[in-house]
């Protein structure tokens, strides 16, 4: 899809169509340029507080399990008063490649990346994670 411009029959109105996608980011809308389009000026860091909070929880919970404060995911979930399956999905974030974690913390994550996407099953191999996250998802 490309940008198009059309002039009305009377020559008084110019209509420009620009292909773009809108994504919700922490209550704000983010415009994503189409695949292969020239990028706009370097994007500012997009700090996603929901992603950062999920990462912080994941590493905190892993530490609580590793140090024996909680011995099972069920025990941890009961102490946190949340569902054990949610704890399991969040704990998967501790398996992310270090550069992916760093990009999220710096606000340099891919525009389409969401917490929901990160909580889906993902390969343990870091190269495969990078490949999966580079592919656009809807």
C-alpha cells in the first residue's frame, strides 16, 4: 500500500491517503508506519510501564522462588492473591533474551510489542525469540 493523493473534480480539494496503523500504548495512540516505508525521525523512547511492571514482577517472583521464600508457583500465587496460571505466564518473562529486556527497559522495544504478546508461549532460545518478536503480529 502506498500513499496516494487525488484532486476533486472541481480542483478545490486534495485528498491524501497515508497507510498507517494505530496501536494503544498505555492509554495513548501510537502511529506505526507501514512495512517498508521510510521511517519518520528517530522515535523517542516509548517507555511501556505495563511491560516494565510485568518484568519487575517476573524477576521478583523468580527471586522469591529461588531463595525459598515460596517453594511452588501455587504457594507464590496464594501469597500474592492471584491466579497461578498468571504467575506462570509472567515468570516466562525471566527467560527473555537480555537484549530484549534491556530494549523494553530503555523504551526501544518494537512498536507492535505488547505485554499480551510477551505472555504467550515463546521459544527459550534467544535467537528464536528475537526472530519471533521482529515479525509483526496482530
